[in-house]
């Protein structure tokens, strides 16, 4: 089958690949480009582990065809830390022990990032709503909710 | 028709590990040329933090900082035997094996240091920071880094140790059937408060208050994390989880994990955790297994709370609205 070219920026860096038509973005990111931060949990849009940010919006990379991402700006959890300094969300997840096996964590952080980008000071209910598409089997969610609320507070302190 | 409140309490004893014809775990510890220590296990860390705990145990026993220890797990082709990570046995069984292996390695390390310092190995102690000192004369010391170099390149010694922890098989006594399946028990007690809608059968868990007695908490923050997640899982077992949810026609039933119900972030009970530490006699540094037991007491506590609320005993899990409504009907004398 003929390959199709696809070009986008991943965490600010230009990426160009030839892929089979029909390749999911999840597959392209993990197995072609080598960014394994998005996880494949269900491959059918129900667990949120594969979440990435495409042009500012939260997207499930398992349900997104890579060839539809031409020209897009894609952010994954592996692009969040800057110069070895963790993103406030990553810091908060660590400090709150909001990750155990870690499989849900990159997706949770993506969902939380989009929330905080759009709603810097969310209520608890807004955090719950934002995370409700992401499944975690380990933590019981409460530490994750607390981590997102903490990151929001530290963001607003830094902004002040 | 009304929302009814109830409160239930339950207490459990929970064995650490199980005994199916002998329950062994083995461990190997060796130093690298630069005095880092490697723990080899075939036990699995599935997110509960076993690598961290084994590193702490090894470091404590040898007398080095935890970051000097690397733990390699989960390869049954190359690692020493482990029965597996289940039945809350990881910390207890593998931890004991690591202590034994680390003690043997420490002994060799002290012997090499003794040769270098020209003293008796029994006169040496570690400072926990990577140095070996002569007791009472700490100015005479050698770094573990230099001891490892000497062992490797000068003295031809392997700073290593073998560890084995085995709970032997327990046979039931012929007369009484009595046996000793486990040597170590953790304990827990939960009080749950629920609301039950007696029209829809829906249960909302308002609060769960848990007390866990888990021996010594080797890493208190990780223990807390395990217990918070476990408490949530207990409620999940009590009210949600089943591979065979009730459907009039099986064709409409769940076919994949994405139809396997668990409480989401919007369904959380207010949760309280209290940890009691009573070091166990045969655990590594007094630890017991907090793993699975932490998801148990919530189940009978919720069942009791439902009984307190609406007066029906549900004896099949999960306690679904459908089961509650059937029981309420039966209680009212109507045919099912
Ligand atoms: S892998 Fe994409 S939602 Fe589960
Ligand atoms: S930490 Fe394991 S699934 Fe969330």
C-alpha cells in the first residue's frame, strides 16, 4: 500500500513521516516517532490513556488518524518539562503520590493541562468533570484530583 | 419512597501471603565495581512500589543510601525464584529474602574493608552514607566505593549474597483439620455510611473511615497511597464490579473492560485513612502485607450499611440496585 506523508509539530519540533493510510496518531507517535508517553489502554476511545493535545484541544490519539494531523501542533506529556524542570502538573502529581502504575498518568496530565489552560482556577467539580474521560485503576482518583487542584494553585501563585 | 441512611461496620484479619505447598521467594544481591548494589528478583512491581521498598530494605541492611541500590525485577528466566506478586506477599516474602542476601553481601564487604584497614571485620560499622568506619575510631574509615574497587581488582572477592525466604507447606492435622496457612496477619476496620434510594435501589457511599494495622509502614507515603486506592477498590467491589452484570438477555451484557463498571472520579466517598503500626514478628523490619487487604473491609461494611438503611441483607456481590429492589420486594412479601 502506498505510504502517505504526514507533517506536524510534536512538542514544538517538526516531524515528518511516511505512514500507512489509516495509521492512528497513537501508533504513529509511539511506534514511528518514538514518543511513548501516550499509552494504548483500550484502543477504542474509552480509557483516555492515549490523550494528547492537538491545537489546544484534548484528543484521543487512538481515535485520531495521523494523516488528519497535517500542519497540527501536537503536545504530549513528554514535552511538558522544560530544561529538566518538571511542569507544575508533573510536580504536583509526584508530590501528591497521584500515580502508582503510571499507565493513566500521561493521559490524566493531558486532560488536566487542557483544563488549566482554559480554566486556571477550576472548582473541584470542574476537575472531576475534566478527568471523567480518563480511567485509573490504582489511585482511587482522589490523589489525582488533589494534584490538579494543587497545580492550579501553584500556577496562580506564580502568575500573581 | 425515600432516601434512607445507614451505617455499617466491619473488621477483618487478612493473611500476608498464602500457602499452596510452600511459599518461597529468593533474592540475589551483588555490588558493582563502584560500590552500588544490585538486587535481582523475579518478583513483579505492578505499580505498588516494590522496587522502592526492596531498595530501602537492601540499603538499610547493607548500610548505604537508598539511591545506591538498583532493583531488577520481573524476569523469571534470569531472576531467582519468586512465587509471585499476589496475596499481599511481595514486601514480606521478597523483603525477607533481600535482607538475608544483603546481610551476606554486607559481611563480605566488611571482610574486604577489614583487610584494607587491617582490623577485624567485627570492629567495623557503616555510617549509612557510603563509608565503613572502625568502631570507636571513626577517623579510620574507607569508602564503600574503594572497598568495591578493592574487592573486584585487588582481592578477587565477590561482594554478594543469596537470600531465601520460605514459609514451608502446612498440612492440615488429620483429626481437627487445623493448619497454619499464614504466619502474619494484617487487620483492618471500616465504618461506611450510605444512602439508599428505596425506589431505585441506588446506593451512594457518603463516607468511609478505615483503620489499617499493617505492621511497620516501610514507606508511609506509599502505604497511604495504597490504602487510599484500596479503599476505593473495596467500594468498587461492593457496589460495581462484575464480569456478569444482570441483563435480561446476555446478548446485552458487557463484552469488554470498557463496560466493566467502577466508580469514576465523580463517585468518590469521603475517605479517611488511619494507619496503626504494630511491627510483625517475622516481617522485614516489621512489615506486613498491606496490598490486598486494604480493599476488603469496605465490602462487608457497605453491605451492613445497606442493611441498616433499608433492612435487607444482600449476600451476593456487587450490591446492585437490581438486587436491592428484588430484596425489598421479597421483604414486602411480593413474589420475585
Ligand atoms: S487508548 Fe485511546 S481511549 Fe483508550
Ligand atoms: S496509576 Fe495505575 S491506572 Fe492510574
